[in-house]
C-alpha cells in the first residue's frame, strides 16, 4: 500500500485528490490487523470443531439463542444480532435443525417469521462447547495483554468500528 514516489513519510498537504500512503509502521500494523482478522475466525472454527463438533457460525447461533433463555428468537432478529445476511442464517439454521440442535416454527406473534429455539441437544451442545471456547478466547486474546492493553485495544477497536459505521461500511 505504498507508492514508489511516497513511502508514507511525506503526507500530502491537505489536497483531497492526493493519496495518503501508509507509513512503514502503518503498513506493518495494517498487515498485522489483516492477518489477525483473517486468522481469528479460522482459529475459532478449529477449536470449536475439534472440541465440540460445531462450527463458529453454529456456535454463534447457539449462543444468541441460548441468551434468550426460554424465549424463542425470531430468525430476522437473530440475523440482525449477528450482523449476518438472512440467507447465511437460514442456511445454518437448516443445517442445525437437521442435526437436531434447534427447532423452527412459525412465529407466534404474527406467523410471518420463524421462531428459533434450542432443542435439548442444542442446550447440551452450547453447555459442552462454551467452556473450551471461553478458555481459547481467554488464552488467545486476554491473557497475552495487560489490563491497560485490553482497555487500549477496546478503545482502538471501538474507534475503528465507529469510523467504518460513519462511512457506511459496517
């Protein structure tokens, strides 16, 4: 992401038509962030698949539905909470229903959507998968960082997400 003419050490003086190339430090940080963003979902999938025979996406659905307690979750609300396309959620719900982890029925409130609830097998799956998943998250994300670094990471990620949302990218 650098230019041969501009290594990033010289920033254009406010000309909106000029590209603000990344400095070497910014480029290194960007590449690290990109690799992290690419690798974390794969690491989560490997851990969950290996320990609990559930994918990261399936675990995310189980977690959101389990947090509703005894109440069912509408499929549209589930997609919104996860920030996923409805088609992705629908595909995973079909697969999870075939595995006996969730139950789908017409929404009780208006009959137009679907209510999603965990089956007994779904409750067993989330209860058995959660300890290993939390351990992986703790050991991978939190243990390497001091409390101050955790706070800085939180602030940085919040700022990045806010900037992306402001630009309509999130």
